[in-house]
């Protein structure tokens, strides 16, 4: 059975699901969601996911949305990237929740505002506010990684695969690796993992396709 992941390359949340699927060497294939032309809001897609969002994983009779839930399923199926003790499992979950609220939610929104929203709709004050939120989150992440290699364990877990996702994209949103050396070293450790791929190499869809 080949797993299908409905996704698109520009989506950091899709990358959170696609990257562990790839690193775990699961049998999967991407199914392109034409987000920027409104496919995720269309009736056909909402029959797959009423939330109208990517990613969505389909494996046989299972249809699962939300990247954190998909990551949990991958760990359940493969035994990879999870915790080995109750304490470690909670620490992974803590970082996934932090990322969803403080990290990716800020990074993704700011990146969209700066790069993908039509220029006439961009608001400098809103962008400045969001970039401030991003800097605060990045400072927290960098401080934690200053004296450890991984966020929740002595090895890479879903905590790392969740929190890193938006930080590999080339589009500017206020993050520079030069400003956050501990994050930069951590991103290198993740990208040196056998099987790692950049989001634009792993999933269909990139800004260049719409240029």
C-alpha cells in the first residue's frame, strides 16, 4: 500500500509530514494540492479534508489531517522519532504544541505576508508585529539549542522535525541563520540525516512554478 500525502512544496506544515515519511523510508507519494489557485477551499478537496487544509495523509481506509497527528501516526507505525519514556513523549509533545502556537504559526504567517500575499494587501505594521513574534520564538529556540543537540532527547525526534520545518525555506520572513547560530547548527544536523531533502525537492510546487 502506497501512502498518499496531499501537500504542496511551499507548505511548511506539509513538510512536517513529508520529511518524516521520507526519513522513515515509508512507501509514500505526494499528491499536489494547488493551494494558490484555491484547490484546498474547493468542494472536492473538502470531501477529503473538511478543514480545507494541507497536509492530508491517506493510507487505505485511514484519512488523517493536521501535521502533528500525522507525525504521531508515523511514529506509531514505524517506532521512529518518538519518545522511549513517558517523560520523553511529553517533552516531544510539549515542543510540538510550542511550535504550533509560537513557532510555525508565526513563521508561516509572516512568510506568507512578506512573500505570497499580493503587495497591495501587505500591511507594514502587521508584518513588523509578526516579525517581532518570530524573533521572540527564534530566540527561545536558539537559547535551548545552545547547550544541546536535539530538542527533546539525545537523538532527533518529532519535536525537531516539527520545529525545523519553516526554517529551511529560502523566502525571507525575518529569520537569518547568521543571527541564530545554535539553530543553524541544529538545522545542519537535521539536513545531514540520510534521506533528508529540501521541501522543494521533496514535494511538488514552488514559487518558481508560478513565476
